[in-house]
């Protein structure tokens, strides 16, 4: 099968590329060529700017026809429009990497299925939902058969591990050194993480598979751990002591550290429990890499490159904890008087 991946060197797309090549497919990647490439040498690379839309459409229409196009870096309606212009009538299958953030949070019911209402909170989710609609319209017009895949939190070698304040690696250093680590709320909301190798296999299985045409699929983790347990797994993966967790209300974090806490307020404070039944049925999806094992592999990858940042370089973190301690002591004194 001849497959074009738009992207190809990111976290998920690197794994997709590797698995397609291992399967024997002929793979072409389109990207800017600025990200460190970890893909097999058998994958051909074509470089260009995805967001120079006229040039992108021209370049894509000059390439040969592909059995399947996998779009990994379409984030806005403008991106989606250029995708339709480039590949309408020119591919046997288009796979769009969307996100579970297209759903309302909190959801109306759990586990969330693919027909949950699309009422995204974040701008990222709103734009992905608009992209889905534009591409579904193209599918209905007969421009190309479309499959939508919606990952949740995906991690692995080449990336990092998420936490209350996003994607920085200083929290790993804090856990390793036995420092206190902030967890939003009481740490009991449920979260799911999926190693990139498991996630990528679903994209590979979907390529050219007619039963997936016109459908959307969750490809998410299936260890629905609390955020407290999530941090315990990370510590276990590092061989570190049991983490010293400090719980601070999400609303307060959003006020005092809005630049760091937007993702907590929009997403992490809510339960993320997704139903993968459709992907198991149509894509042979299986969750095979437990969080502790996947986290250990990711941390080893980061350590080998010196990519775990020194937590002492982030003084705000300890200022936040000190302020929280003082607030708690003041409340205790006042309410006991």
C-alpha cells in the first residue's frame, strides 16, 4: 500500500511510520524537516510548509496518487479546507487524527462513546471539531472515504509525561528528589494514558480498511487511574520514593497560575473514561503496554538525552507551595479562634 503521512516525525506519526514500514508499505512523509527524525530510512520525505496553503495544495497535487493519506497536523478549519482541496478525488482513503477533546467536559455519561455530543471547551477541541465537520462533509460529497481517530493522552519515547501543569519535565525531577508535587483537586478524577505504540497500531490497521469508512474511533488508554495513582505509577517507573503529593483546588490554581493551569481547568479536572469497543472491533485495537512499563521506557529515553529539567530552575513551583502552606495555616488559626 502507498501511504502518505502529513507530519510523520511527531510522537504518534513516528510510530505509525515505523509500523507501516515494518508491514512492508511504501511510505512518504510531508513535513517541514525541522524536527529530529526517528523514522526508518525507507520512508521517503518531502519537505514543505503545511500552512502555506496554496503551495501545499499544489505540492500535494503534483505527487503521485496514494492509497491512503494520514493527516496528523490538521488543527484548524483552514488546514482542513486545504486538505480537501489537495486530496479531493485523489486518494482511496483519508485518516484524520482528531482528539477526544471534541467532547463536552464533563461528559453526559461514562464511558464516553463516539456519539457523545460535540461541545468542546478548549480552542484546540473546538477547532478539531470544526475540522471533523468539514472532512465529514467532503466524505458525504464523495471526495474521499474518511476515517476519524480520536486519541486521548498519548505518550512514549520521543515525548514526555503529562502532569497538572502540562508537559514540562521538572515534575519528574521533583518526584525523583522526593520534593512535593502539586496535584489538582483531591487527585481523584480519572485519567487515561496510552503508549504511542498501541495508539499507532490503530492507525496502521485502519489504512485502507473499508469497514472504517465514515466512522470515528477512540484509541485511548484503559487504565482509568486517579491522578494520585498516576503519580504513584510514575514514581514506581522511576524507582523513586512514594510521591509526596499536595492537593490544591483546581479553581484556585486557575486563578493564581492561569498560564500553567488552563489545561487543568478545561480538561484534567474531569473524568476521562472512553469506550474503545469500536476500535477493538474494527481496528483490532488492544491496550498492551501498562502505564508503569510505558512510563519507564519514556523516562529512560528522556534520561539518555539529559532531557529531564532541574526542578530548582522553576522557583514559582515552590513559591506556590509556600503560599498554599501559609493560607492553610492562616485558615486553621482563624477558624479555631
